[in-house]
């Protein structure tokens, strides 16, 4: 899900200057999350309507931002009194039967000749990714930057912008705003083809590989 990691390994077609990324990304208002529950009388209420408390910005890849919205493990309890799981932490992907709901803002396509921030390498980018979204960097291939595989079914929607989804052997599909994907635990990578950010929504459901 992280097309811009390719740029850190020499994929010059995937970024913009750092100042331009910051400017463009700031023009997209942060999405708000309405979180519901129940009060002591059992009536449905809004527990919050604000930006999620777990916003993860990746410094080694300016413009890449994770909005971690909610996650569950096993069969969810539905008392309405459950604490917001994003107040504690996040993780890369759910275990079997678990779910993860997130938005990802991808930086614009990098111009030819783009260089990552000083001192950034592909390995340091993966380390930061795994530190901030625990375990995320472990899923990415060193030999084919950007390519990754997870033990999940992922439902994805392009909320703003456009995105290219690449599978094995260079198979690609171009996704526009409103287009959807079902990623059945297959090897893939993402690339933003436009000089503007792309916002995608993902729901990941943990599965077991056969």
C-alpha cells in the first residue's frame, strides 16, 4: 500500500519536492471520524466526531499519512461501551478474524530526479514505517521495492485522486475516484500516477493463507 517506498530505492517517477508535498497535502482537509456507542441508558450516542487520535505521518516519505480509524480482534463486542482502540496503538494488519479500518493519503507522483530527504535510505524508511505502524515494513520486499503481501482480504476505495494497482508480472489497473478493489491476499504495490495526493480507504480482514 505504500507506492512511494519505491522512490527511496531509486524509483524516480514517484515524488515531488518536499515543500511541494507539504503544501499539496495541507490542502486536503484531514478526514473526521464519527464514533458511535451507547450511553448508560442504552441509547445510541456519538462518542466523538473529530480527527482520529492516531494520525501517523511518515517523515522519510513526506506526504504519506495513515489515518488509523478503528480495529477489532476476534468477534467484536457490541456493548457500545468499548474504549476507542486507537487511543492505545495501531498495528500493520489484523490477525485472523480481526479487522482494520484506515485511510491512507499517498504523496503525489515524484518528478524525475527526485531525491528523498537527507540521510533517508530504503531500509531506514522501512524501519520508520515499522516503528510507527508496528510490523508494517516487514511485509515489503527488498528486491522489488513497494511490492508486498499480507494475510488479509482488503476492501479499498479511492476517495480522492487516482491510483495504479500493480500485481505480478506487471499487470496493472488504473483506479479513479470512486473505484474499488478487493485484494485477496495477493502480491501487489501502489503507485500514484498524478502530481497531486491520493486518498484511499481500506478495510482489512485478517485471514489464513492456504
